[in-house]
C-alpha cells in the first residue's frame, strides 16, 4: 500500500481509535466564539447573544439579558448534537414570562421567608414575589437585568465574563454589590461556572444558575436517572420554606445516594413530595472538605447523554419542573408540560439569613464571595 494511501487512512484510524476509547475525538474544530444582536429590552437596552463552540462542536448560546443560557448542544452516544436545556427561541419569550429558564439568579437564589431578615441589628424587607415569601432576588432580580460581557479565549477554554452592579437598596438588599459570573467552555465538554462578588455593606448573597435540563432533548425527564451525593435534605413547610430541620434521606423518596429514575417515587404518598408538588428541595451535599465535590449525576439512557455536576457549594436544589403546566410554548413551538425539564441549582440553603444552623450567606465588606460549579457532559455507557 503506497505511503500516500497509508496517510489518508491515518485520521480515520485515529478517529476510530478515539471513538473506541470514549474520549472526545481529536479536535476537529477550533474553539470559536461569535456575537450578534438579540433584540432590545423595553427600556431600550440592547441585548447580545454570544455563541461559543468548543473543539468537539459542543455549543453554548448565552445572552446578556439575565446571563441566560439560551441553548446548550451536546453530543449523544452517536455523536449527534442535541439541545439539552429549555427556553425560548427569541428574547421576546423571556421578556413576556419565564420561570427563570437558564438564568443567573440573585442577589439571593431561592426563598427568604416573608422577604425579611435582620442583619447587624437592622431589619430588612425585600419584595415578596412568591406568595408570602421572597424568591430568586425579587421582582427585578439578576435574571432580568442586562449584564456587561467580556469574551475571552484561553488555555482553560473559551468563555464569557458577565458583570453586573447591584446598587445599595436594590430589591431591598443592603450594599452595592459588584458581581461577575464567568462561563468557560472547555474541550473536555465541560461548562465551568465561576461566581464572584464584593460589597460595600454586609449583605446576604446566594448566586446560582437556573437552567432546566432535559438530556433527551424532548419528552419528560421522569426516565432520567439521578444520583445525588446527599445523605440529608432540608424539609420544607407548605410555602417551601425550610422548617430548620436537616433530615436523613434514608428510607425516603429523597434517597438518591444510588441511581433512581426520577419518576420512580415522585408520586409517592409522602408529605414533603405533596408540599413540593414533586421534588423541590434543597439537598445537603456530603463533602469531605472544601473545594469541588461531586454533587449530582444525571443519565438519560435513551440518548446516552450524561451530566455530572461538581461544586464548591454546600447544597443543591433539585426541582423536577412541577410548575410547568403546558401554558408556556418554548423553543421549536414545544409546549412545556409538567416535568419537561429539571433544575439542579447548586447553592447555599434556602432562607439561610433566618436559619442559624445553616451555613452563612452573609458577605462582609472586604471579603470576596467565590463559588464554582462545573457541568461535565458525557455519554453512557462510556466506551
Ligand atoms: C426554583 C424553586 C421552585 C420554582 C422555580 C422557578 O427552582 O425552588 O419552587 O419557584 O425555582 O419556577
């Protein structure tokens, strides 16, 4: 066989070899980033859409409005890319109404009871935008502002650094807060989420990313298999505020220490599931020390897509999309029925400013809030 012929076969052989080892194929593409206008807010602020593609074709689309992940395309076991997050095709949908699809939520992600807390002897009243309670930063939280954006390309990958200044008194919170959230897409099919913030007055802070995942790209998530590194969770009252108890998951439908299909026990006759309308609870992560720890693993055995979540946070909110009721028509004209997507929101615990036994969420002047979460996409079975 002539030398030229042998050389022609080489990339094919290498490609096959890479396939058989399960590692992403040798980079076929150069990681790249594009940006384009994506509409204007009602107050006339221009919004941009940035598209990041890694060397294997994994694609993230993020907009400056709310730092929202509009789409996230990852390969299935055949290498076919599919969008694994819920959302809208255009800005208009997000402006009309969105249950936080793909948004950065803050200043305080999750609930604060009655929108009230005391800090250094002062009582603060926040907006109560979720029944009697405060949720996800209030009426105009971080999901509804236009963030500044700086794209970058470095050794760690390709990414965008989003910045936002939340003024003193914003939604009732004390202190002017400088926040940044960096999304880095790596060539290991990971999305790294880095959160940072400083403040000039003491304030609660709890930032997270509110994407709704469906690894199959369609249908519901009841067949997805979930594992959570949590021996305990925080039970809630009828308004989804933690009672203060930290309860064991043993013998309950909240035990995901080994893989379980989400739909297996979701309909169980159990008070906490009734209160949540399904799963909508904070799980206390089992960790052996600071740094990144495995929090969750999600598998869709049909497509073969997998998602592993590692975080520096002490908790994760598992929300099984209970409030989706078909009234929202999302991307591609799909009606989002109940359980079309699930959220895995890494976080400090809900209502921590009012719960002494929970890890503190108070940021003081001179301190820097830092938090990291990594989403790693893969396929199952990993060859
Ligand atoms: C979080 C909450 C849920 C719900 C969603 C948004 O996940 O825990 O109760 O409010 O946000 O709809």
